[in-house]
C-alpha cells in the first residue's frame, strides 16, 4: 500500500505555486524569428526578465486604453537606435509620450540633416582623433563638422519668429520636429531616420528634463546674447507631463518604459508625486513599470532603484507591483529585441496624438487643482 508523504505533498504544492513553466526548451533553430526565440530560449536570469518585459509590454502595456510613456538616457540615438527601434515604435503607436536627455535629441538631429556617423572600435588613439577633428562616443566616430553644422542649424532655426516666446520643451521639440521632418524628406529620400521628425508626425510630446544640459541648451543659451526672446520653461513641462498621466489614469491606465535611468527616469516617474503630493489630487501611481538598466540598486542612486522602492514615493501603484519588470541589461542589446518582439506580437495602435490635446489636458488638470484647493 502506497502512502503519500504529507511533507512531500506540501513541498509539491509550494513548488507549483511559485513555478511558471518547466525548463525543457527545444533546440534553437536557424529559422527562428525573434518572438519565438525569446519565448522559448529566454528562460532565466536577465534573459528571463527580458522575456517578461516583452510579454508585459505587448500583452498589458499596449492595451487600447493604456498610455505609454518612454524615458531615454544613454547615447542611444548616435548608435542608430533612434531610427532602427524608436522610430518604428512611435510610428506603430506604441509610444505616446517621451522624456529624453537633450543629447539624444541633439545627435538624432544629425541624421535628419543628412550627416553621417560611423561604426569603429573602442581603444582608438584619442589624441590622434582630436588632431584630426574626429569625435568619439566609445566605438562611434564622426566628423567634428557634425557638431558645428548642427549648432548652426539650431541657432538659425531658433532665431525664427515661431520661437520668439516662452515655451516648454514639448512645444519646442514639436516645432523643431516640424522643420526636421521637412529637411528629412529632402536629405533622406523620405526614409524616416529622425525620432524628432517621427514624433512630430505622430504628435508625440518629447520632454527634456534638463534642457540646459545638452548642446541644444548650450546653443539656446548663446542666443540670449543675440536678444533672442526664446525662453524654455521647465515648470510648464512639470505640469504638462502630470496632465498627461492624470488624463491617462482617468481614461484607463498609465505605463512607463524606462531605458537607463538618470534625470529622464525621475522626470517620468515624478508625475505621480506631483499629482498626489503637490497638487493634492486622488491618485495611486503608474500601473505598469518596465525598466532596462545596468545600474545596481545597492548604490542608492535613482538609476538602479526598483519599482517597489518607487512605490514608497507614490510613483508606482502598490496594487500593480506584479505588473512591473526590471531587466538588468544594456539597452542597446535589449531594445532591438523588445522592438522586434512587439512589432511581431501586436498590431499597430491608433496614435493618441497627445501633442494636439496638450493645452486641453493642462487646463483640465489646472481646473481640478483649483477646485480641490477651493474646498480646503
């Protein structure tokens, strides 16, 4: 007579409760597409987290009523990831608003202007590069004239009448994107190469959390000496980004995709404390959190901070922590995989065109804040 071991039975139930699928993958084939490769071979460690990220993005974050924000740090556009990954994601309606470093947008501009950047290798003789006026970003090289030409473009463009006023960075980048879209059509034969141009066409707002911390900001600062009336208002950005998230939560859900960390990560997440803590409106945090980072959490820096830590600040909804994934990987490796997976797994979404509605969203947030303040 066989008797069931109670302890073994309990262990079996516990193991089943914490398990997903048995590790028993079929061999990788030569004809595998990205989606099948990720689903069948990316099983554990950070490969497993990347598979979770791909599935979270395509099955939950891209639902019709979810607004998706993206934050960008690290030199992604110089490596070509703007045109290879970010432009397709924007054109598919998978990204609704963006927070980026100014540097990514500055280097993105090179491509719209028809300038070339080249693959090389690390370990080059930097003194020889300097003597030959060649700029290096790790294993990327390009002519110093790219910088000078892009500087001239921004100084000439921003002397135009359309720029002679105060505005937030979303409006500034939208105006720049309009001109770059026209230039791109002339220099690239209509091939989409620029994130700024693609965002203009899809009315995707792009904020820069530190507008003075890039070559774009440096050139705008120089224009003040020429009596240019353009003034970038970062406080407008704070309220406009909060308005986007507040409207997203009222109509459905809010999702954030964070590539790297730094100031863009903080800016995209601080929308919730701005709504809850500062404006005093009832809210509970972002619903979906997907981060790809190579920063460690134990140093205490924001770049490596986990979604559970963000939850303590009100940035992430405590009830939605299971809908969060952190993948410790290089964005230049993970982003192409995520992009290919998403384009294969989900049909394009209707563009939300938030830039067209940004003034109305801001006014709605302002009205709710004033109404709440009046009842204090």
